């Protein structure tokens, strides 16, 4: 499975050593929570799912021009299960 890494950083310039939470907001945003190892603040990174979707389509169309996006593959379900997402 291919994926694109999100660049995460705190206002102080610190980058996460680990992520404490990933979720979805009621307004359809991806929310990533982590504690900055530099300044010890809790940081919440929010990205609209529409932007995520647009980024994925751009990457897919660059690599596989005739590809049709697949939905809910076994690999996707396994990945989501490993990071704690439940249906």
C-alpha cells in the first residue's frame, strides 16, 4: 500500500517522536494529537479530509494514470485495525 507522509511540527519547531491519537472531527477533519518533545505542549494537527482526498488523487494520478481508486480493501482494513480504528 502506498501512502503519503504528513509533515508534523510544533510552533517551536519540535517534531513528534510518537503520536498519541488519530481521529476524525464532526466537521470531517483528520485530527492528529501528539506531545512536543521540545516544549512539552499538546499539539493537535487538523487537516480537512477533502484536502487528504485531493492529495491522494493527485499522487495516484501521477503514478497510475488509468487507476480506479479502490475502496475498503483487506489491506486498508488491516492497516486501520492496527492503528486502532474500529468500524
